C-alpha cells in the first residue's frame, strides 16, 4: 500500500515539475517579452489592405488597396496620393513604444482607461490585413485607439489591439493620421504616362458628336477616325503630356450644377494604356461668362461619381477642339532617305528625268554613295548617264522629307476640285523608289486661280489634298543640268598638265603657250613671268586640274552661245595637254575649253565639246579672274592717274 502511495506522489511531483517548466515558464517568458519588446504591432501590419481613421466629430477617412493602387473610399471615392499613404503604413508597421504597462495593473493603482483617454479615444485606427482565400474579403481586423498626450506633451497613450496594454508612443503617429481628405487624395486626373498610352480618343458633344481616335503603332501615331491619316508623334505626345499635368482644382460637394458632366458631356477625353483606360468627362464652365483665358470646367471621371473642377489651359483646349488638324502629321512623305535608290521627276512637255543611286561596292556609307542622271533618248538610242551632284540630290531628299502641308485642303475632293487644283495635268510628279518597299509618288499641281499655294496629293494613298509652298516646283527642275555634278574633272594620282595654250579662236598668235620639256617644272617656267601673270597662270593650272562648273547653261555643246542677248561664237580657246604616267608608260591627251569674253563681274561661259563633257557652263570666280588677267591684262591701262600728278 505504501508503495502505491509513494508511486502516486512521485507521479504527481513529476507532473507538477513538468507543468512548471513547460507552461508557467513560457507564460512568464511571454509576459516578460511583451514588456521588453518595443514594437507595438506584429505581422498583422505587414500587409494592410484597408484602413479607416475615425477622428473627433464626424471626421472619417477610409482607404482601400485595389491591386497595387490605394483609393480613398470615404468621404469620396478617389485615388489616394501614395506619398501620403506610405508614411501612414510605415508608421504603423514600424510603430514602437517608449514604455508600456498592463491594463490589469491600473486598478491596483486606482486608475482606469479614462485617465489615459483611451476609453473615448481621440483617434481610432482600424485596418485589415491579408485577404480571404477567395481573394475578395479582407481578414484579420486590427483596432488601435489613441488617447491623451503625456503631461510633457511629447508622447501619447495608445491602447493595444487586444486591449491588455497601454503603450506610450511618439506623436508622429497622430500627426500622420491627422491628414485631411485634401491632403490624402491624388490631384492628378490622368495617371497613364505618355510612354504607356496606346490610344487617344476624343468625342465632342451633340449634335456634331465628332469622334476622333488615334492609335499608336510602334513609334508612330495614326488617325483611325474620322479619317485614316498619319498623326504627328510630337504633337500627339505633347498633348498627352499636357493632359497628364491636369490637376483637380476642387471637389464639388455642395451646389452642384443642374446637369452633371456625365449626363451631358461637352467633351470626352479617353487615354488607353496597358489593360486600363481613363476617361475625363468635361461639363459646363464654372464661370458661365467664360471671362478667364483658361476655362474651369465641371468634370467627372468615367466610372466614378465624384464631381470636381479642372482648369483646361486655352492652348490645350484649342488643340482638343481642332485635334483633326492640330494633331495631324503635316509632313507629306514618310520615308528613310537611306533607302531611296532612285528619284524620278516628270513635268509636262519635258522628258522624264531619273536620279539614280550608284550601287558601289566597298565600305562606303549610303550618304556618300554617288548618284547619276539617267536621260531617256529616242527609240534608236539607249539611256544616257552622266554623274549627278550628290549634294544637290541629298538636299532634294531632305526637302522632300521635310515637305509639310500649310493647309489640309480636302480629305474628300470632288473631280472638279482636283481639276481646279491642277491635278489633271500636274506641274510635277515625283516618284521615290525605295529598297524593299512600294514606290512613293507625289503629284504637285498649280490652281487655276493662283492663291499663293501649290497643291499636292499622294495618288497611291489617301485622296487628301494639301496646300504646300510652291517653291518645291523651283527646287525640282526636270532638267539634267540642274542636277549635274559640278565637278567636271579631278586629275588622278600620277596625272599632270604638261602643256598649256590660250589663244583667240579667230587669231593665230596665242596669248600664252608652253609645253614642258622632259624633267621641266611649271614653277621654274613661270618664275620668269611677271608676278600678276605668274599668279594667273598658276591659278589656271590649278583650276584645270580640278575643273568645276559654277552653273550649267546648256545640256549640250554649241558652236554659238547667247552673250548679252546675242548669239555669238566663242572668243577664246584653252588647250591643256594632260599626261598620265602608269604601268604602260605615259599617255597624253589634249583637253579643250572654248571661252566667251567676260559677260559681267562674276560671269564667263565655257564650252566643252561632245568628245569630253558636251556642255556649256559658267566658270568659277578664281578661273574667271585669272583668264581676265591673261586676256585683258596687256590692254589694261591700270588705275587712273590723279589730276595733281598729271600736272
């Protein structure tokens, strides 16, 4: 019997010791940890989804997180300012106390919750964390009650969510929770950034009810309605950027207009982004008289009941009202100049002219490749080619790429309109041939009644007609000499001028003639000449080595040319023997230029026979001045002698 009692007592002692070490120790440890830790809230503050702040009187602010965006839900439904919400969340998640004590100990000291103001709190914060398994309803609701401040006014009392402890915390929590609706809501109207925008829509009020839709396609914007046309990327994105700067001026909670904007919109503005759409509905002007330059309008956002006012700058309002023109791309031609392989120019009663890019080999860039002029002969002759001036062609391509409409004349012209604008017989047809793409054709006409414009259209595209600067016709002459390469001759390495003769065509005595002997140099030969004559001869030799035309006058050489209004024969002949030293020895050929007399201070004509360049052109000023010294220098009396010296 004693053995049984002993065993029972032993078992009870073991159970008692197990209880003391297993449970009571943990309780005491938890109580000590609660007293020692400074963080007021635990994991429940990690994922706050809803937040409600109840202040003194009727003040209530409620927030809810929808996706990744916070919204104010009371007193109005409106997006919240993340810069205002985040400090509140951080304050709750990092809230620490200076000290804390148990509510259960208050009675021992003759105190109650009222002594700390938490029985009737100044502010009550209720937040929900996490979501339900179906992702719809928030769970884990937490309530914090903020009471009085401490006697020194630096801290305040806060009742823990379980109501068991009073924490003494910093007043920064109360300050962050004291925000008003005006400080908490976001004042932006459109939140879709320009780079995210995929389409832009406008709709005016009835009865016009004009719908305008622009769509982004890669880096370009295009009108889809009311016409299909290119939109200006710069103008469209500047408009979107201006819409992004709109701000709510004030929310209307009293004395709303008789008709809400959503019921009778004057203008609907929609921006579509990535899986979201924002629409601003503008109603009547707040100031019915409309005296202010920038109008303040009643407005609503589609899907929200909140009524507010927004100020629309006058320039933006004008752009939106005239979006069909203001946002339209004024440049007529959309092409990459590097992809152009040929330019064809056609004019009435003139042969077609083609400027063709030469497909040269090597590492030459597209911008430095040469061009040639292709002229179509008659049925017995094939195409003729001559080098083209690359700078002139590049300038033409630049002008065509920048060609802009000064007016959008018509998007649905009648046949009579096309005839009156000169399209039955266009003054110019310009066709661009591009690598791997369809050719681009542009027709330019002159109206029957001149109004200062030329008119252009793209016959292969839309029927739209544009008013353009008529100077384009001057910049696109259908004449080979306008595009011919000004550089006629550039001596290659190893070539040199070995003989030079300048003589009158009708005379026998040359004005200058010399042929270099073997090993002789021009520097030695010309050293014996007078300074002016030596300088002139050195210039002639240099100019003949790199012969350039200032301007082409005739496409073919002629025996007589127009000088001072009369057809006259050539006056002088300039012959140069050019010797080329190569692997097969020396080869010498004679090049001849025929010259007129000096026509003016900066004009003298030269002709190259068909055997060489087959053209008539104006020479450049250095060669002109040098020839004047050689032809007229001997007869130049020099400057007049002053009267005093003559006496």
